[in-house]
């Protein structure tokens, strides 16, 4: 390998010019090229350059404490951000909400596909994903503040069908991460939780006439890498940076390396401890009643994670094949800063390949979070006043799954319940309503779901709703709940009811197995 290809992180940071469009790889706490982005931030803070960057990334990157995408959270350094998720980079989100830089939030899966389409010199990514949501230019076009003016998403007609065009743009430089590079510059990702979009980003930058810089943990002899593990061939690579500080190359931000997340070993998971009975477990139990054998499933973060725990406890975990946006198929998905990984994955796809499958309806059952819902069945999980979370893969998944379930507590902030007489008793109500007249931002479109006749269910600890042609219908309530006081009085609209809602199954509220395997 020519010496000019091996450089320091500081030298890599010096390659970024004022006004460049820079893209980075990563998924939450995994695969982030921390040594490179940290060096770039240091250069800006010391010299004021590079400035006016356009920063592009698909999946959430960060730990909510300065790592990942937050290295770009400086006024003057960054002019524009185009990203799929902001929750793990709160400082960057704050800059956008305070009009210090332009900001766009677009579907994560579509942005991962856009990397591929930029590489192929296509005009952009053409898809139905995002129609009737806040990504649709007839609503917000993904724009996040007052200074963001340019339309980078366009409604087009193809063969009489309405589609969205997410416009392509050149990438001047990309910082990506691998595991090993050989002396020629070939790069593997064998100890990462997935491939992310490193191949597509390298191709996109190279075909844009840009620069590809790869952070790795070690350089090995030429000819020693398994070619099947090489995801970035030497012909794409301009520079390699070997990480000096191991903390900049952790497998995820909360651990150095766990071999079961990349397929190096298999570990037993049958002994996972069952969670105690709680509001969240009740929701997980009601949702688990919808599981069917031989289904492909996607579970969101938070309460939906309880569904997997309940399924394992009930002995029906093998009914479903769990998939994760980052690429794992099979295994048990992780949470926290390891979200994106799975323990014992059977296969790990590239992120855009996973989303191609999702967008085409490959997911049978999707269980996602419920932050805000309105009378039209719309869901908001992406923006709440001064808090910018972002949509992530939510739009791709919920718009295209054969059946979708939104899972969350009925109110937020301080809810306390007790279990008695095979039902529940509200001890302390949550401070914030979730079922409001109109959501602040449409992350899931009830209108689109009705148009495509997609079955949609909204599951809480005290009641269940279904989306029908004329809006949201209240179909089930928990034993012990007062319909008027505990439900209707806490909604900003009156849901439709086809007679008296039926009672939720009493077994959901007992501290014993439900018998779902029978």
C-alpha cells in the first residue's frame, strides 16, 4: 500500500474544504468514524475551518452526549444537515431548531437508498415512501425550521402513479468506518454490527469526484483478507486512518466488542429474564396476541421491545423472524446504544437492501412506538415543540408493513397503575395527553393507510383502537377502567365506537403465563 494512503485523523480532517458536502457512516452507537469526526470538530474549533458544510447521514449517529453527529453541532461549521434521525444528536437538533443551520429530516431508509442512487448518477431516489407524511413537499418537505427554503423532495407522476423524488446531490468527501484494511486499501467490516451504507457511500463519493477516507482498527498484509468480507475495495479508497485511541473504535459506544453481534459466536438467549408485570408489559402482551407463526417482524425501540420478551416468556419466540433496519435478519435485536445490532443474527444485509425489502411490503407485522395520535389515525414520533427526534426508519416501516401496530401508554409523564381483579386501576394519570385533535407532525399518515387498506391498530395499557375508513375506532378497554373518566375525558376528540367496546383479555393483567403457545 502506498504510504500516501495511510494518514492521521488530523490529516484526514484537513482534506475537508469550506462548503463541502460530507457524509458519515454509523448506526446509533455503532460504526461511527469517531476519530475522524472528532478531529474535524477539533480543527474547526481551533481554526474556524472548515465552514459552511452540508452534512449528510442516514441513520441516527451518537450517544446524546457529544459523540457521533454532534461533532457537527457548531454554528458556522455546518450550514445544512440532511439526516434521517436526530434524537441521538441533541446538540445538532438544537442548532437546527434555533435556526443556526438549515435542517431536513427525511426517511432513513430512503436516505440509505439515496447513497446508492447518487453513486449510480441517478436523478435521485424515486419512491412512494413519505407520501402524505411531513416528508411530502405538499406538507413540509422534511424542512425543520424557518431558514430552510429549498425543496429537495418533489412530487412526480410515473405511469399515472404519484411518487416522491428525493433529489440527488454530489458528495465531496465521506468518512466511513471498517474493521481491517490490507496494505492495498481493501476494507472489511467483519467486526461491525453491520455493513451500514459504507459501500454505497464510498461509491457515491468516488463517482462524485470526491474523497473516501476510511477509519480502521488495524492494517494487515495484502492477500490475507477474505474477499467475501471486503465491503470497500481499494479502488474506492483515497486514505486510511488507523485508530489510535480504542474508544474511537468501539463496536458500540457502550462496549468494546461483543462477538455475538457480528456472527463470530452464538450465545444462549433462552435464559433471558422475563420483565415484571407493568403498563409496558401489558402493552407488550396485548401486542403479542397478534403474533402469528412464520412471520417477518420489525420491532421499534422502547415499549415494542417488550413484545420480544413476552414472546420468549410464552414460548413463541420462534414464531417470528425479527429484523432490524441496520441489516440483521434473525436473532434477538438489541436496545440502547446497541440498537441496530442483533444477538446471534442469521444474516446481516446492507442497510439499503433491508429497506428495499421493507419498502416492498416484506414485513408482515410491524410494532412501533406511539407518541402522539390524532382523530385521523396519524402518528407523530418525530417532533414535539422544542424536541427534535426525527423519523428514522419509521416511515419506511409503518407505511409498508402488511399490518402495523402502534404501542404506547395512553398518557405520558408520570403514569402509575396497579393490577387488581384481572384488570387495572389508574393510581396516577400521566401529565400529557397522547390522543390529540391534530398531531404536530405526520410521521405516519392515516389517510395513506386508509387508501392502501392497511390494517392498523393502536395498543395502550387501558384500551385498543383500530383505524377504519371513517377514522379511529375504540374497540377494546381494560377491565377496571372507566370509559368516560379514564379514556374519553383524556382525549381531545371522541373516537368512533361500534357499540360498547369489548373487554381486553383478562389474562393480560395476571402475573402468570397467558398461554399464547396453546
